[in-house]
C-alpha cells in the first residue's frame, strides 16, 4: 500500500506554502488562479483525493448538472431528456434527470441540497412554479451555485433559456392563412402555464391582425389527450365551426383527431389541425400531424453553455430575469395540407 499523500507533499512538489495549498484545496481564502492551478495539478499528479466540487473546472473530468423537473410518463419528457443528453456531446458535462414529484422534501428543499450531493449546477424545468416560488428558491440555494430555468414565466426571476412559444403560435396562424383557411379555432392550454398563454397570444394576435382570417371558436383545455376529445365534442356542437384549429400541444391534437375521425370527420379537408412540440409520433400518426418544432438539443446546449460560463465566473450567478429565446420552426404535414377527399372504394 502506497504512502498517503499529505499537504506537505503537495507543498514540496508545487513549491508553495502549506497554507496556500490548504486554502486552494478547501476553496477558502484568497489565492491567485495561477497558484490554484499549480496546487491542483500537483495534487492530481501525486494522487491526492480531491473534492470534485472544489476542483477548478479545467481540471475536472466531468461537470455534474441536475435537470430538475416533475417527471410524468409520456413522449414529451423522454424527448426532452434525450435532447438534453445529446447536448452534452463534446462537453465534459454530465446531466442527471432528477424528479421532485415523489419525495417527502419540497422541490425547493431538494434543489437547495444539490450542491451537498456533488452537483455543480442545475437546470430547473418546473412549469408550475410561480414568481414567489422562484424567489423562495433563490433564497434557499447556496451562494454561487449556478442555476437556470428552462420554463418561462410572465415576470422571470431566474435567468431563463426557453423556446419562443409566442413565435410558435404565430407560425401556425401564418401557415393557416397561406393555406387559404379563413375561420380559425384554438384549443388553449392550461391557464396556469405561461407558455400556454404565449402560444395562444402568438396565434390570436396574428389572426386578429389578418384581413382574411377570423377567430370563430376557442376551447379552454389542458395538455392531455382527454382535453382534445372534450374539445372535439364542443366543436361538434358549436354553431360556427372553424376550418383550421391550433392545438396547445401534440397530445391535444391527437385526442381531437382521434375522436373526430371516429365521427367521419376528414382531416384536413373538414378541419385542419396543428399541434406544438413536434414529438416523434407526429410524423407517424395517420394523418401525420403539423406541429411547431422545438429543438430540445439546442435548448440543452444553450443551457449547458450558460451554466459552464457561470461555473467559471461565480460573479455571474446573480439573476436579473434575463431570458434567451430559442427559435422554433413549423413542421408541415398532412393534417393541415388541403387535399381532395379520397373516393370511396367499390368492392
């Protein structure tokens, strides 16, 4: 068994005092960046057991980032995490998915304890959090612990990187107008979610400014398949029906289409449909579904870049409510393309 490496050994190897070595390894007191690097390089060379949290970023094998969310079953969360996982390619970042839904601790308590669990930073995706929740979180987390949000709120508290939800709704309305649809409808997402409001506003603002379209129907729903089914029943009995409907997400679109087709409604000739998130199933559903494409890998990359910058520069960990919007695009498929109805086959 080899000799245990001591602070004296590192001091002798590095040419620095024991007190300087001690301050560097404990990340306490003032020490120059150059001397800090010399100490940690010496410690690594001699085999001294280092604290991962205190080791300078450039000398680390990996950076541990927690993706904190309420994890629900379904394709959205698997697509989100897969995109974030791909975003770590070419970096020394490690992302671990951490669900706060089944714990005796509150989400804020869990996040506040991440640093003690050897996490270096955190991405928060908690769409149900309100402004006061974020303020309470900032009061609870350790000083200089980098944290950013991936969920928008009306008045941002944490610095945020998120999709341009408003632009997504705008793109759908523009596509409907270009396709010749005149009467627009919308299935609105949950009122408590800021991104649902942004999607609605992007869509309705475009329609209201248009000279060729009008909004004739809306339904207040949520993000579930059942919401799409309930919305169809309301559509079915409405006096004035839209010829094109924007759904708050892909599950709502699928619920609506599934129920409509059972009643002999032809998509898109009787009514065109577009969703939001562009989950993989949109491409394979029949008819394939037009949807706003949200690039999860790009979102993850921007969040990781922001966190690494803040790990390197602790003075940047203070929050101003800065928001960076990731651009979205529209994947146009069969559900919103006007085509002739297929003739009935003769047997």
